[in-house]
């Protein structure tokens, strides 16, 4: 968790209370979660209060650690507006073990239903919700790391969680986050996680890490579709070559083919549906500077089970995948989720869904995706540096 500094949290350091007061009725249903064993009636910290404190911390850059959060909940203004009691550091740390994040997921889903996608007519032909899927790692340092997998200096280990995220690119909202160990093995493998969480009537946009015949078969069987980037070494047997249109060539499409990617082996899962391989010309590169990563030979290879859509539309859908990377940047850089308030699994998912709720609130109130400029302007309004009139004028210029 983030290192705590010895300093006091003042009233002016805590922001967003006015906005959060309006969401308290939505959080009220969490009051009984984890309180079943409290037969003596002496519990003082409930899940709705804990979530309200986490939301407040995401609006307040001054709160950087769990100890800062504990100091903040002792302020009269915080206790009055959020309806919380003073809580000890131990209560904030240990209580998340009994807080089930599932009801909070339902609240995030309800907020998501109030957000409508802006109509982009060219994607009407898809007929499914275009959903980018990817994962991001959030780190936390602790002495005893159940999820340790990367050694770190001075005898410590790097404990991390991977947040597997489903993001609807046209509406600009995350609709699901699942937290696992950061080590991509076993049940935490990104392909295994997606296979467990497939929903019907979605078009999944996937990167190279999701290449798996077993996964593609499961998506197809669920009544969904996929557009997945394949390896540069992908070998395919061409069954039929589709003729390229002028729009395809304008979108840099090189070829559009119905292919057979399987090879017979009793130890290998084979594709059980027809697949299409679309090659798109892109700028070649040798990986990111100073980082290990895959290279690109100048050809983007996209595999999909959508045989009915134009090749240029398939290519354009994959280009939309960058939006989930922008969400991760907002999630980690702007909303204080680079580090975690809790190193417990429930605490990680609660913080993740609270961050989703903050993104949705900004999207609902402003109509714009919560980028850096929008987030800063909302924060200026919350701390009194900008008036409501100035915030509204800023929103109009963004539109």
C-alpha cells in the first residue's frame, strides 16, 4: 500500500462530499452486507460507510493511504455529510474481509444502465455491444505477500493484482472488473478469466494475449463474436478469398480470407466454427523502447467469426481497442488507483468498483469521458476554485 506520511488531514483536504451525499441512498442497500454475525449490535463500520470513504478518497488527492483515510473519517464534516463514525485503522483494514463486493457491482451496473451510447451509425451493422477486454496490474507492497511473484529489493516482494476489465467502447464505461493474482497462470490467466465471464450478444475486441481456440469456441457458442489480433507468425490455410472493396483498401486492408487455422492433433482443441483472417497494413515497430514486448512486422492480423461484416469495419472496431488503454490511464493516474487501500481480494474489488462509479458519475454529470482535463475541472469545482457556471462553460467547450 502507499507509504503513509506523518501529517494531518484538514477539512479543506477532503473534497467531493456534496456530490457523494447524493449517492448515499444508492449505497444504503450495502448496510447489511457482512453484518449478519453482529448479533450484539456493536459494529461501528458498515460496508456502505466504507465505500463512501473510498469514493471520498478518490475525489481527494490529499488522501494517499489507509491511514490518511482513517484520519479523514475523524473530521466532523466528513462524519456529518457521509454519515460515518470514527473508525480505527484496524477496522478499516480488517473489515473488508467480510464485505462482499457483489452488491457494489450491481450498483455500478445500475449506474451504467443510465449511460447511453452516442449513436455511431457505421457500427449499427454489428448488432452487438462492442466490448474491449484487457487487464491492468495494480501493485501493493506488503511484508507477507500471498500473491508474491516478482522479487524486489531489500528483502521485500512485489505483490500485485491484475484487474480483468470489460469496457464498452462506444459508451465509454467499464461494465465488469475481476481481480486475480497478477501472475498470469492457472485460473488467473486472462483467457481463463474471460472464458468464465463471457456474456451473450457482445462483440469482444481482444489483443494477442487472448489467442485461444478454446476461448474463441466458447465465445461463439455463447452467441457472441470476437475480433482478436493474431500473432505475426500465424499460419493459415485459405479456404476462400473475399474481394476487397474500395472502402477496404482505403482502410489499408491487404486481404480478407476465410481460413482454416487448425491443425490436427489429439492434444489440441480445434476451431468448431468458420473463421476469417483480415490483414491490415500498419506501421512496423520493434517493441517499446526500454521495455520487453512483441514486435510488429507491418501487418496487423485480425481473426474473427463475423463473416458478414465489411473488412474495413472489422479493422475499425479493432482500432477502437485503444479506448480501454485510456480508461486504464484514467483509472490509475487520475483516480488514485496506482496503489491500493487494501491488499485483500475483497478490498481490491471494492476499490476498483468505486473507481468505476466515480468514472460513471463524471460521465453522467458532464456527458464526457473522464479524461485528465475533465477530471481536473470537476476537482476545481469541488474545492471551490471554479464556479458551477465555469464548469458548465468548460463542458460546453469540450462538446
